[in-house]
């Protein structure tokens, strides 16, 4: 039997403890990640919400974003929520605050930061999510909006107010909202399964 997937949580800013709680609830083992060396041997990495500009600036001191991209290219799964979606997106419409700083990229979507408005315009909405058994409550706080899906390789998992709010492209998973702020662990379970499939390929079970 293969061990539980080892999933890092980028611990520069944001709801780090909440993501850890949700990952533990679905049986994953976690590690906090602040430096590139802490990416070694991870099956997956969660990039939480927060301030995308602050996260990019903090990561720049240790070249962490290029290191995440390198590990993803080598097979590590990545799950970005809210600001994490911005850091994963190939195109950011209002990227002025991010210019000159590395992002992870790789997710073929175009996003706009704070697309749903400021914090006073935060809202919750019930979503039907492809691949999950029951509707879930999604919490949107200064959320980015996915303005365009740029590749057929990107699968839209959920929509709200007429736009995609949850997408998957291979081993990249991203949401505009904060799944870690509710008791619903459906997205964390899905991500753990993606990461576990990567671990299974690296460590195939040995038949007795």
C-alpha cells in the first residue's frame, strides 16, 4: 500500500493553517514551504489566497516561484486558491503590481485581480462542481475573475455569475474562491487524489 501523499502548503501569507486542516482531514501529510529546498519530494503544493503581489515579492528573495515551476514541470501537482490562481495563470490583465516578479504560471487562463470587487463585495454562493457528489458553498473574498480560458486542455469544473471559478489543467487545479474556509473538503480531496496519483507513479506498489 502506498503512503499518503506529501503535500506542501506555501507559507508566505494567507490561510495556511486552514489548508493544512483540510488536507489532514482527507488523509494527506503536509509540510510548510518557505524555501525552495522544502519542495523536495513533495507530491503536491497548495498556493493559498492572500495578496498576490506580497506573495510574489516575498518569494523573490529566494527564487521560490521558478523553483515551484521547475518542480511542477517534473511532476509535482499544484493547487492555487484565489491569489494562488493569479500566480498560476499565464495571463493577468492588471498585472502592474506583479511586473518584475516571477509567478509560477502554467495554467492557460487569463485572470483579473479583484475581479468581483473589493472586500465589501465578498459573497458566498452554492456551486455545482463537476466530479464532486454534492453542491458546495464557495467563499469569494476579493476574488480574481477568470476572464478567459485559453486552451482546450483547461477543464472548467464550476461556474458562478457566468464565469469559470474552478478549473483543472492536468496536475494544476485552481479556484477563484477559498475552499479552505468551509467544512467542505471536496476540492482538497480531489487535489490529494491528483497528488497521490503522482506518488503512485513514483513509488509503485510491490505485489507480495
